[in-house]
C-alpha cells in the first residue's frame, strides 16, 4: 500500500506595485494605485491600513489620504504565511486653506478709503508656509501682521502645504489715506497760510485756493 504525501514548508512571497511610485519619504499629491500579487500558486493575500483588521485583497486599490502604513501578507493553500510586510504612504490631495483678518474690518473713510492704516493678519491650520506681496512685487514669506501702505494697492496672499499643494491666490484691494490734507490760498504774490491769516494786504481781494492733494473737495466761507 502506497501513502501519498504533499509537503509544502516554504512560505509564499508577494510583490507590491505602486503607480505612480513615489518614495516613502515624499508626499503624493495624486493618490497612487496599489496592486498586490504573488507568484506562488493558490495563494491568498490580505492587507490592512494601520490598526484596521486584515481584509482579503481582491484587486488594485487607491492609497488613502494622509500618512498611513499599509500592511499585507500572503498565505498559501498549506497555511504557510509570509511575514507581514509594510510600506508607508503619504498622500495629500487637498489644497490648504488660508484665512485673513483685516482691522478695521471695513473702510472707515468715505468712498471705500481707510483713514487709519489697516492691519492684515494671515493664518492657516494646514499650510506649511504663507506668502504675500503688495502690488506686482515678488511673493515673500509671511512672518507677522502686515500694514497696508498709503495709496491704492492690492495685497496678494497664498499658502502651500507640506506636499506642495498651493491655495488659490487671494487678492485684497486697499485704499489708504491717513494724511490730513492742507489748503493754501494765494493773493497774487502772497501765499496764505493759517500762520499769516491775520496779515493785511493792499492787493485786490482775488483769492486762489489750492489743496495739498489731488481730487480734494475744498469748502470756503467769507467772514466765518
């Protein structure tokens, strides 16, 4: 009488294929597709993310968002099991969000003008760096609250996260005039100022009035 034995003491092995294949140290801004396989016949593969339970591998899957460790192993028909293998995936497909606060929150002058210098604070909970620029100047790192300069200008702000994702650039328009205007009057060759307002003149009383700024509205009265 013959006895038939099937002996399998060799543990199976598996392979992982990642597309695109980015090193574990770097971030993926596009989620990679992961495929698991084994050349050993009649082998099943199970996998899990982090502390989850192992689940059967049924086909390629997408790496999940964030920094996570993938564990997997293969088991043959005899019950031989491969040592658990692992690989870290860092996936960030979401652009960071940028917040800003302006004080005063609204223009405190006429026609959208600020008569006090507005301060701008920038924050982000998911950005690695925040950048700003006034006008067409080059973006530079944000280190603390900003002050809008005199005149009309545009503040450009953006931020980037650790994976290199960039927030859409935000543009804030400011009109700032904190300098009080001055008025000058001319009697021919005499320049009128508040300091010489009581000086008597022997010229025809033809007064020309000018302001220290463009587009000024000048009001006047005679004898109060």
